[in-house]
C-alpha cells in the first residue's frame, strides 16, 4: 500500500508508473464569504451515499456548509466560474489512510477504519478543518460545562457550484476513513 494525495483541477491521476486513482469527483469546501465552515478543501466523490440517520441540533440552522469550487480565472481550456474537478491518487508500495466525505463505505480493496459524519465550525464562526467524527462518538465524563472553544457542528450540502444531482441540497454529509 502507499501514500495518497489529491490532484486538484484534474479528473484523473498523473500517468506515472505505480500511481493509481482511488476516486475522482468535485472539489468542495467553505464559501469564500462565510467566516465559518470547514477550513480545508475536499475532493467529493461523484456517487455520494446518504447518511442513514438524522442528527438533532439546537437551532434549525446549526450546521456547517459544503459548497462546490469554481475557478476565478481563465487559462488554456478552463474558464472563469467553471467548477473544479479533483482526483485522489495512491502511490503503490507504502502505507496510507484517507478520509472520504460523502461515503460510509470504502473503495474496493480498502479497509474501513471507521465511518461517521462530516463536521466543521458553524458557518457564521471562524473556519475549522472538516473532520470526520465517528458515528458513535464518546464524551469526556464530567465535561458538560459550556466552555466553548473548538466547536463541532454537522455539515449540510448547499447546491449550486456543488452539483445536484448527484448531491442533494440541505443534506447531512457522511464520511469514512479507509486504509490500505
């Protein structure tokens, strides 16, 4: 097994001996105008899988947001406002793990470490990384004080630059961590 990397702006991995594609899809992340949401950029698969359960929140709008990505320049065959593709690639003969947003199963021949749901800061707060929180998270005993700090919110999709279909608007996003 080998390390993984994402190639941004391409539908396929480089044509290099020993490099293979794990999956390809759409580039996604927070809106440039929102202070909150996830801070990192994601490669979203073409075939998302629905979260098999709901999540209760305090307020109806207590979610991070996940948007698609657009180019803000033109170069070669690419034009302003076009959406950005991505591919996640693996270099053979090493050891790796990967978090895949929008899925709860792993690609063929990958081992699932855990599945869960995508979390980030609330979309009105400062940014955080999108992180895959386990389906069945634990808590620290005696920690029920309202101290704030780094806050986790579930993330919902926002259609537009994020293509719907295959994605659906205002839907919670699952995730899985796989190893090979």
